[in-house]
C-alpha cells in the first residue's frame, strides 16, 4: 500500500508544474541570472565541483530550481546531475536524464557515430535504471564507481 501511495504522489508531482528547461533557451535575462545563481547554490550546498562542465538543463518547480545538469559536449558527451534533497525519491530526475539523453542523441546525429556518451555513476541502483531505461552499459567499475557508455 505504501508503494502505491508513493507512486501516486510521484505521478501527481510530475504533472504539477515541474518542467525541464535548457539554460541556453532562457530568454529573460533576469530569470537567466537567477537560474544560474540557484544552480550554483545546488553545487555549493552539496560541496560538488563539476570542473569544466557547463550548466545545461534545469528542473523547475515554478521559478525555483530544484535540479540541474552540467554537460561537457566537446570530444564526447558527459554530464552530472543534482536534485535538491527535498525533491529526491520522487522520480523527477528522469526528466533531467531524458533532457540530457535527447541532447546527446541530437549531437550524435550531427557529429556522427564516433561521438560517445561517457557517464560516471556512483549508485548501483542508478546503474540498473540506466541500463534498463536507456540501454547504457558499464564499461568500467572501480570500487563503487561505474563508468557507463552507450557502446
């Protein structure tokens, strides 16, 4: 019964105003600046650094950033993702994954079959999800860290 209720709540949340937006598609300068500030807070709160990856997509609840992806697209496609702890375990990260994978597929179609996806994952449950939902494969395992690719 508990699982049924959790599933119903997730479905309701997914329908109520939570959307994904590519950062570069935001036309309002003030909102763009606010989004970048909120994205920065997500990484600071979690003490996370994504190196040369750039903010790519955001998950919005109204005008509040509740999740984000950072992508690096030169050479190969790789990305990182963070979801606000208050919104985790609600199935919302799938929206960010879908957005990132759609971008990857678009880039791959224009750059050719040699363009690769490289994703580092530190959660074995997530590994299983990515294998099942997106057809990714583990290409390297180092302790609790997995490197995944589409080939």
